[in-house]
C-alpha cells in the first residue's frame, strides 16, 4: 500500500486519483470486511483515503478528551503512513506537524483542505486534507492526508473523496456495537445457563463439577478446574469430566500453582505460547502449566465474593484456538456472577460445628479488623461508658445549705415588763461574765418599794397596838397583812436588783442593740441580748427530707462558704434534730456538725454549701435514683 501511495504522489497532478479501480475496490472490500481491532481498521481506512486522493503522507489520530473540560483534548497517533525510510525523529516531527494542522479543525468541528505550501519539484500547491471521524454524532478520531493540487477547488474535490471513505468509520462503529451487543446477550444467556447448572446441583462439590463441565462445553476449553481457598492455600475442588483425582499428582499441583498466582495478583492471568493474547502481569506458573500440557492457552480467573477473592477457575484451550478479548471478558463476567453462588453453596455444605466456628472467626475478624473503624470505636466507647457508669463506684454525697452558729450561746431576756434606762454594750463587743450590759428603768419599782415599806411599818404599829389591847384576832390579821407586804417588798427589791442585766458568760454580743433605744418598752421574756463565743462555731445544716434517711451521726463531709468557695473544710455530723420543719415549700431537717478545721475569718451567720459523704454507689445509680424515686412515688411502683 505504501508503494502505491508513492506512485500516486508522483503522478503529473491529474484530477483523478492515480490508483487504479481494482486497487480501490480491494481496499473498500477490506474496509467492509471490518478489521478485528481499531488500529488495523484505521490503518486500512487511512490507506484507502490516501490512495483515493493520491496522497504523499497520511496520519490518523484518536481524540482523547479530558474528563470534564470538553474543549481540552489530546491527539493520540494511531496510524502513520510515510513511504520513505526516514528516521524516527523525522517521523515524530511529521506527526507533530500533523497535530498542529489538525487541531483547529477539531476545535471548529469541520473538515478542511489546508494549504501547507508548494513542493519544490512539481510546483503544485501542497494541501493537507482533514476529515473528522464520528461515532454516534461525536468526533472520536481524525485523519489527514498530504496531497498536491493545482488549486483549492481541486483540493476540495479530493476532500469529498476522503469524506466518502470516512463514512466507513461510522459503519465500522455500528458493526462493532452490534457485535458487542450480540456478544453481551450471548454471554448473559450463557451465564444464566451456567447459573442453572450450579443451582440444580446438590452440594458444593456437585455445583463445582457441573460448572466445570458446562464451562468446558460452552467455551470449547480442553479442561476446566476450580480451586477454593483453604486457609492460606488454594486447593483443587473440581476438574471437568473427572470425578476423582489424586491431589498429589503433577497436573493438580500445577493447576493449584497457577490458581495461587492468580489469587495473589487478584486479577485474571492469561498465557498464550504464541504471545498474542498473554496478559501483562506475572504468568510464570501459567507458563509452566502450558508447557507441561503441550502448549495450551491458560486462562485463570479469580472468583470473588464482594471484594474478597475466595477461589479461582482455570481454563485450558488448545494452541490452535484463538481466545479473543471478548471471549475472555465474557468468561470473567461469568466468573464474577457465579462466584457468590458457589460461595453460598460452600458455606452451607459444611458441618454445623464448622459453621459455628467459622461464624465466630468471621465475627472476630469483623470486630478487630480494619473495616468500619468509626462505628467500632463508637460501639467500644459506648460499652466502655456503660461498664464505667455501672461498676465505677464514686462517693455519693448529699448537698445541703449551712450557716455557722456558735457552739455555746446564751440568750438574755427581759426579767420584767419595763423600759430601757441605759445600754452599755452593742453587738460585736466582747464582754466578761458579770459585766453590766443594760439597766432597766426602776423608778416605778422604787416608788412601789417605798409605799410597800411604809405600809409594812404601819401594819407593824397596828399589830403592836392590838397586842397591847389584847385583841388577838386583830393582831393576827395585822401580822398577816404585814407578812404580805414584806413579801411584796422582797419581790420589788428582787426586780430592782434584776433590772441590771449582766453578761452570763465570757464572750461577744452577737445580737441586741439598745444604745439608741433608751426608754424603749420591754415585755417580760423578750430577748434583749445574745452572747456567744464567736471563735467556737459549728455548722447548722439544712437537709432535705429525701436525704435525711441516708445520713447518720459521725458522717463526715466538706463545706465551703459563699465568700471563699475555693477553701474546703472537713466536718463531722454530731447531732440530727429529729423534727422536720417547713422551709420554702419543702420539708427539711436541722443537722449540726462539728468542724475538724477552722478559719479565723469565720463569723456566726456565714452561709455556704456542704456535702456529706454517704457511701460509695454506682455512678448510674447516682445519676438516676432521683428519677426512679419520683416514678415509684407517683406511680406506686
């Protein structure tokens, strides 16, 4: 073909192509016959175009577009016809020149006749004729031929000849699509038939044997073998047309090696002694199997369940048979579709104890394997949290408000009804036992005392008079009245004496400010002062009735005042008052606690929060017992 092009290009520039009719007819017949692969067809198509237009050089390119940017593409050379024996560098330069000429045509989506300059020897203008090759309306390839014409009109006429030939590309695409569809339909039909053979068999071994026999019959293979992974090795399970075989014989060992080679690579392995259809991956074991069996073509396909390879199937074909790419692809599809069925048969065709052990092993793998790590981490954390809140037993504490009260406190009341005459102390002032604190007004009492003493003297004189007159009865009456008056005098004297209120103990006045209340009335029993030791305090806790049953004497805890919450002080419960009282709508109990630690900054009446240690309880009980108690109380559970 190349020499024909050269002869055409050396013509005298006639309007018609230099190739003869029979030559063009043979080229068209080759195009109609449709080559087996695309490069061969493109070479025939380009040759036909070059012959039809008396071309001197031609090239064809496949258009490789980027993923998302349709405007960006690459031109990959698929055929190049150059009659001379030029070097590789010159051919590459010619291809680059073709790319520069063709790219604008592809961008515009139009065929073109582009002037590239006159030739030195003939004087005719040199044109590059470009035709875009389409498949289903899409531009997928482009061909270009260099020819010499006297003007642009003649170049356009020759371009029309190239366009007629370019139409065969779409015919070729349609034929290939039709063949692929037919092949896919046949493959699907065969897969259904193979699936039926597997489904009707009893047990895993029967299904494997049926599959081997059906594959051998339908694919024309000389022998088909199925191997299954057992631990770290693969073992032969079925051999076509052979019910029993020795696992140690050389053929079985060679088949298992070929299968292990495929399983290790997790992809099909094909070896062709002629080297025409061999796969590019490692095929050493397949080559050894082929050589031991007289040069058979060996094809080993992995059997997958999901993403896991569980076995392999090896097919051997005679060396005279050509295993096409479509046939190998169909067998691979069949293997992928039938492998899950075989796996289910293998799983079910075992002893119950074996199934149990495998289930435990797979569950353990799933639990510790690398898959679903986030979900596993969440589950582990949830379980750990559940165990933690169930078995971790921190100290359960009851919260209670408190205030400091003196341990020794004396309340001083008014001894009788009267008025304040003079106050000598105020709250916060230290006093000693017996020190005068307040004096009540005794002017009224002194008047009553004077009147009573006068009356007593008068009654004494009357009694002496009656005694002298020997009036015994009147004397006794006077003596009784005198005794009553004397008792009244003693009472008034006692009241006058008690009008001076003194400190009962050493301490500090903590309540009672009368210095600015001179003359204020007092009723008998009214509290006038409180005296206590401010440096000897204890905590008075207010505990809710729902927690009081948990507590007892000698329980310990810690408290913190509102003014110094960062300082914690230990205490011990000394007394629980067994009488509840209402406080802001709830029932509370008073609990007294002795301090194990003291602070010079404490004052009576300071408040804060206390926590009493009850017992160690589970964390889940601490969090939920309030709700549980509420539900039990409301619903009588």
